[in-house]
């Protein structure tokens, strides 16, 4: 009888193990929520949606974008940090949420360095320094001269860390004082730039290039170290001001809550890389200076550590105080 019980126990254990294995292999078996911590229409939103569409083809389940804007991406990132580590909630993260915020906020509702598991790098885009068409400055040098003549009167919009830090870096290196105006969302800041409620907005190409080419705003310079193919007529900040060492690029990557199983991370990484390698995605954002670099989760981890150091230095040198 004992032998019979042992056999039944062994069979039951084997059955449970097989079921567990099957459940593990079944991931994903329901929709995946991709939290975009910025507003609809922002660069993060546009790029995140394009990647989500291609990722769901690779994963066989819908990848649903959920916009949770606010506090330079902190609100959306905090939501993902607290989510179950099962792969069904992921973050379309940026330099704001995963590198710079801990130097801009006195306290975060999550540990930026430990709350997330790196999944895959999406890519990067430069920013454009743009002004309202009625601003008399036709070049970045003229904008700096105007700002020096009227300290603190040049209103500059920002809705993300990259937008904030790039403008403060520019002010610091050019020796001027801007009147920084915070916005919850980039599209709202662009609307006010076009309408003349603010004078300057330094923002991602996804937001600025279409309006610049349509003549609704005037681009003055790009924040990359080299001129951008999307707007080759615009000089770099370094060229325009005769300085060196000014460079600021916004980047995007996918993160999951810390503790997400390695096999789930691997599947998500494959889906991110498939999207990054998709010619349709590359062509869609090529005119925005979007550069993709498929890689492993470890590649992203190394990159993010380096970016964290870089952003800390930029924020410190721009003398931006934590809020």
C-alpha cells in the first residue's frame, strides 16, 4: 500500500511539474500593458506606440499603451515599479525616469537603481532649440544676446527631464538666466510655443521637426554633437555659440518591475529587438534622427549606468536644484 501511495505521489508531483512547465511556457497568455510616462503625442508616446505594435506581433498578445504623464515621468514609472513582476506591465522608460530623476527630485517613490529590470534599448533622438516665430532672434547667438540684455525674461518651456536639463545646460554654458516654465506634457508646451505664450522650447525631434518644417516655429540649433540629417540646415549648439562639450540626447528603453523572471525578460527583449530591427519602424522615425541599437538586457544595464553618471554631471554643472 505504501508503494502504491509513493507511486501516486510521484505521478502527482510529475503532473504538477508538467503543469508548472506548461504555465511557464504559456507566457504571455493575456494582454501586456506598456506604461508611457508622458502624454499622448509626445516623442515617448509616438515611439512607444510604434514599438508596442511590432512587439505584439512577436509576442502573440496585444501590447496596450497606457499614458500616465506627470512629474517628468515619475508618476508612470512609480506605477510600474509597484506592479507585479510577471511581465504583464512594462515601462517605456527614458533618460528622465531611469537616469536623471533621482538627481532632480529630493525623494522618489521608488529606488531608481533597483526598482526596474532592464529589458531592451529602443533608441535615441536629438532635441531642437526652437523659438516662437515672433521672437526677434534669428539665431541661437541672437537669442543668447537677447537673454543677456533682459535677464530672466526669456520664457522657456519644458515637460521632461531632457527638455529641462538641455535648457538649463544651455543657460549655464552661455552665461544667461532663463525663466523656466514647467508643463505636464510636451504637446501642450508646443501649443503654447506656437501661440506665443512662451518664447523657447527645446524638445525632441518628434515634437519639433514637423512644426519647424511647417513654418509654425523656428528652429535655431540641435543638441547633438553633429548636425542632424533631418534638419541639416540647423547648426549644433556648439557651432552656433562657438563652444564645445554641449551635447544632450534623449533615449528610450523598455524596463520591467524588478524580480520579473529571466525567461520573461528574454522574450520581451526578443520582441523589443524585433521591433527595433523592423524597417517600417526605422523608416517611420528616420526623419526625426531616431537611431536604434538592438541589444541584450545586460547591454541596456551598462548603458543606463553610464547615462546615470552622465546625467548627474549635466545636472550638477547646470546647477539645477532638486525639487
